[in-house]
C-alpha cells in the first residue's frame, strides 16, 4: 500500500493518494500532513507536455568494439573485447 500511495503522489493523482491514506492514516501521518499543505494549490508542471519520442534505443550491454563517435553509451573512446 505504501508503494501505491507514493506512486499516486508521484503521478500527480493526489485524490487517489488521499483516499488510500484514509484507509490507514496512522501509517501515513507525514504524507497526510504534506498532502494537506499542498491541497488546493495549483500543480506547477501540469501545463508541460511532451511529444512521443521518434525512436527508442535499447542497449543490451555497454561492451562494443565499434567505437562510434555518436555512441550513447558513453564508452565510445574505449575498446572492449570479450
């Protein structure tokens, strides 16, 4: 339940977090107090949006012998041999 409350807060679903906390308020006193403080205040990042990425890269490992200059692993200047 603790994970659900924290995930709700991080995802901006404060109403759900409050409903979860009401079930066991003694376990979430600090979070309950923090939710009371921010209650009614505007969500500061609500207006920010982003487009979906044009591509997604999944690195299976960080070992590569290609030494590509534009490598996103950060190891383009090293040679790894297995």
